C-alpha cells in the first residue's frame, strides 16, 4: 500500500525562511463510502451486505451518542476518538458558562500499532498536470520512507 501525494507551491509568510516554497500534500483521489466498506466486509467474510450495513449504522449511532455525552471511544487497533472543546479563558470561575465554549470537536489519536503501520507505509507521487500542482517526477513513482 502507498499513500498518494502531490507537490504544491505555497507562499510561506512566517518562520525563519519565508517565501515561495514547495511541499508535499496528501492526494485523496477517491474517498470510501460506507456502502463500499460494507461491500468489502461482505466480500471478505460470511457477513451479508445488509447485515454489514445494519451493524455499521448501529455503530455510527452508538459512537456519536457516546461522543456527544463526552465519552472517549477506544478502538483497539485504530486508536481513540476523544471529544474536546475550545473555550475562552475567563477571569473568574462564575464567568465560565456554556457561552464561553467556542466550538466542540472530536480528536483522533492513533494506536501504537496503527501509527507503526502509517510510519512503515510508502508514498507514491501522483502527477495531475493541473494548474497549481507541480509535476516533475514520473507518476506512480514509489517513494518509501
């Protein structure tokens, strides 16, 4: 497996070496839908497509309910999903109210096993020939860390 990347030009305004720079950016060619995941589950196991859909829909509902109640979700192989908030700092305890919370989000912290797989994974350059994207290497050229 390899993660696709593209090379892009960016103008960096801060830091020790500002100016026009080139950097790698992940290339997401095809996002995977729940239907695709269920098809792969049913193709690779004895679970039917309809049972896979039902199980994943139930998982989504249960997952979101626990996150919305402030609980972390710990998935053994993938990692932890932890709800968090961004809030405005106030001078006194009484000033802290729900109105001082600016936004809520859910953070993902990969497990050690999953992180090791990410680190060991290769990268492959995608040549898009689109304005703003830089080419200069052969498409499908593998780059292994």
